[in-house]
């Protein structure tokens, strides 16, 4: 969108995914929450700092940023002045923000005991998309912000209920409430048979896969 490359979260397999997708540069990182599977690839971000003179913007809630600073204190240290290291530019998320004409709206959700957000992306002339990778409950205010989104990517861990993630049925309920034009189920656990799940989903809803590309 508008030539801006944004990375949502930095998981432990970031290097593998970046190589697979030919991802050589990013303009910023957006964090959903501080669970390890969303931040453990932090050091791999150094490859995106080599050709930058300015710090790499990293957007996160206050609580998530505090965890990042504790985990990767060397990167946030004023003594981190040498080339070849991650140079984070901490930016606290306290509302919607923009990259050019791209509007990014944080979407607070409930997921375990850690503060967690998803994101909605709106750009003139393109379909809107919302991403909720880890969620157990969508508060009313967030549901209001989701209403009418063109594409919804949402957590659907397994067929059975789970204490901190949506089941497939719960995810489908949110798709219906949001009145999304298109939806993709993500964060799929091994309890889901991908082909069987995809075959039984309602029209407009699909099971996502690694390397999926969505045209907006």
C-alpha cells in the first residue's frame, strides 16, 4: 500500500519467512503483544537495519514495549551505537496512526492475561483489512471498529474451545458480526485438517496457509 512495507510481529521464524518472501527492507514493525512467538525474532531485524541510518520504527503498546526493552535491553541502550545491530525506534501506540495515506487503527482484544491488539489497515482506493492473530474475545468497541471491513484475518486455533484463543466456531461468529466481505482463518493448530476445514467453511471464508498473499 503506497510503497510502505510494514511487518506485523517478529516471530522466531522471521529469517525463514523473509528469505522465502524475498523481503529485503521494511519501514516499520507493528507488535500485537509480547508473547514469545511474536517477539522472539527480534534479533533477525538487524538485517533490516544494515542499510538504515535512522532507527527502525517499532510500534507497540506501552506494556509490550516495556517487555521488549527488558528482553532486548542491549538494543534500546544508548550505548548501542555500532553498525550491524538492531536499532529500534520505540513508538508507543495510543490510537490510530498513519504511514502516508495508510491509516492504521489498533484493535484491542482479550487474549490470556497480556495486553493484546490487532490492527485495521485503511488506504484510499484499496480494500480495508483487519488482522486479529491472537484473540479470545472481541470487546464491543473493537467490534464496532471492525464492522464492514473488507477482509478479516482472524485467529481460529482449533475446532474445540480453548481458554485463550478462538475456536473455529468463535472465529466464524466474529466474521458474521463484523460483516466482513472476505475472511481468512489463521493461527491454525494441528487439530485442524486444513483441507477438510477449508471444504466445510461458509462462502467467503477460507483457511489461510504459509505464504498466502492477499490482493487489496
